[in-house]
């Protein structure tokens, strides 16, 4: 996939089931994936380790971020786990929205 069709994608619920599968599939498609996981340092430590192992084995741009979509504080300032570096010096600002997601494709 060419670099002009990839983007940064936030996947919520990436600690299990469909969220984890979607995060991995998007990372395989050369997207930068921020895998939102609630309580990554305690309850979901194993899920973070599994995602990071997957990313390292495939050289995927997949990053676990602490995110609880129910918490207003967590939605406006996602935090990363120390051992999962961001692709740039600062993490992108993320904003929860109930509207239809915008396309990551470049404008024609």
C-alpha cells in the first residue's frame, strides 16, 4: 500500500476480540494504529504485551495507548505506556466523536 493512502487510526476496545483483530489488520495494511486499551497497566497488561509482540514480529506501526471512552479525561488526553514509543516526538491529539468518521484519504 502506498504511503499516500495510509493514516493514523485510533481503534477503541483493542484489548480483545474485534478491536484487537481490527488493530492488527490495519497495522498490516501499513497504517499507524493507536490501539486504545482501558487499564493497560493492570487489568489488560496481557493484551498490551500481545499487541506489542505482534507489532515487533511484523515490524508494524502499532502502539498501545491508555484509553477509556467512558472517561472524559481519558478521551481528551490519551496516555501511552512507557515501552511503546510514538511514531513522532509528541502523540497526536485524539478527540472522541459520535459523528461519522472522516476518511483518511487525501483530498482529490
